């Protein structure tokens, strides 16, 4: 069985619809409605059938909360498939992935990660304004600020509801645009996002950004190779990654595992929800076969 955790968003509704179409065995639970009880010697969460759960997909940063981390770690230990789960990532998406990409030598936008108590030291950096500060886990362009001086920096940090802050240089382009690639067990494609609002540097579709498909094969090949390398390096199987042109190369802006895909579907014609549903169903089948083979001493399938 596939266990979905998340909120009743557009994306989750579409994924459930696609799972229904292929008659997949799944259950959906809201991440903010959690209850633990003891039952017959094991922990049961929201009366879920954990014994028959083969796959867990969390479309939320809730996987970093202790309860969900412990659940995922336990089921991972029992050879269940946990989408995007890493034992060693303890913080929000953007913090952990930014660190990991830098350590692996993958091109990223220069980034400084700091806590609010270090703001006085940050102000002494020899970076030239403007630059961008952002919340480590919010999406759709929320809590992302362009700051032009020390006063704006202080105001932006006070408005970010996180003790951990990410700071990056502001990339000046003739027309603000970036690129979003989507990966669901394999590379699906890349779209261009451009802002249409005067003075707005964020290209998020939720903020009015316009999208189109990357059609130039040589450019698409670059994104395919980079995205696949990142998926293999970070052991991620369902995610979106944002790139921006930085000097003579494309560099990573951020990775999102709870990404919105309405704009991507519109730009590329790819049914992302269907791709996710098929991927989860395939994993459910393989994990179920694996677990039954262990119980019955049959040969383990590859």
C-alpha cells in the first residue's frame, strides 16, 4: 500500500486522482492531524495500516519533524520505500541540500547559511549589495527578499520566521528568469520561468511568472545531465530543482521536494501527477514483492 502524507493541495488532489485512475492501493493522511497510540505491541499512527505499507510519500517539510523522521527511519529499516528520505538530512530542504551540493562540487549560487544571532557578523561580509535572503523551507517565493542595504537586511531578517537564514548574491539579468527541472524517478524536462511584473525579481508561477518549455536540445541536455547527477548524488527520487544562469554556466538556486507543478504541466504538457502516481505504484509493487519473498523465502527480485 502507498501512504501519502501532506495537505489537501492542488498537487495532492491531482496525485490522488491519478492513483485512482490506475487503481492503486493508497491512503492519504493530513500531516497536521497526527495521533500516536499503542496497539498490540507496536506504534500505530492515525490507525494507519503500517504493517502493509510499502511506500511513504510526504509532500511536506513535516518529514523533518521528529515523529515523521522516526516513522520513516523505522520503515526504511524494514525495507519499505520512503520517497526522498535521508537519515542524514535533519534540517529544511534548502539548508541541507545547499550544503550537500556544495560539498559534492555541484555548481550552486554562492550561499551563506547563518542564524539570526550572527546578523552583526553577516553585515561585515565584503559582499556588494544587493543580495537575497530567504527562509530555509517556505515555497512559492514566500519570505524571499532582495535587500539593498544593511537596514533592509535587518528588516528582512526580522520578517523571516526562522532562526536559520540563507543569503545569496542577487544575480543581475537583463530580464529576470530562471529554469525549473522536474525529476520523478527520471528526468522529465525543464521549463523557463520569467517574471512579468515590473520590479519583481522572483519568477515563481504563484507570483505571476510566465512559463515556457525549454525546446533547444543542447540546453535541455545540460539540465538533464545536471538534474540526473544531483538525483543520484543526493539519493532523491521526486523533486524539482531551480537553476539560474551564473556567468558562463547554470547553477542551482534551490531544490524543492514539495514542489508545485501546475505551471510546469502547462508549459511542457507533461502530466507530473500521473508520473508520480505511476512511480509510487511501481515502487509499491516492487516493495510488496520483495517483502513477500522475504516472508516465503523466495528469491529476492532485483
